[in-house]
């Protein structure tokens, strides 16, 4: 059963109740002077970090994230949770892709300069 924080609008007192979803709706109907109170945004960590930033909290989930990263080698997930260094083949592939992207970008810039004339 979830817990809910409420605030009494008459007294300003904040209190917590353990209610089921149906009991929650009934409680609000029976007590119109009580409103739901949120001390913080529910489910959000307001200091700018997520659960992924706390390695001690990941436990076995880190292995799952590593496997996802292995299947998607160019993703930020792979860079962050890689368990082994990149292979020589992967390094050479990344260099070749980088060169190709650089050439494509230069060609596009050249075409754009020529079209302005």
C-alpha cells in the first residue's frame, strides 16, 4: 500500500497516511479540507544526478548496462559502462569512420560555398 502526504488547509499540518488507491480517493472526498502535499517532485532527484551516477546502487544492473553498451558500440552507454578496453579493430573502425565523416563535412561546406557564387 502506498503512503501519501497530506496537508490540512485549516491548520497547515502535514501528515502521512497509508492508503490504497480506492481508499485514497474516498479519503479526499470525505475530507475536503485536506489536500495532497508534495515536499519534492515525486520520482525525481533534484540534485541533477540519476541513479546511473551512483555506482554503488547499481549492483547487478551494471552488467545489464554493459551488455547493452556492447550491442551498441557507439552509444554513450558503451562509453560509460564498458568493462573491457576497445579492441584494435574497433579503434581502427572508429578512425576510418571519423575520416569519412570529416570528408563528408568538408565536401558539404565546399558545395555550400560554391552555391553562394
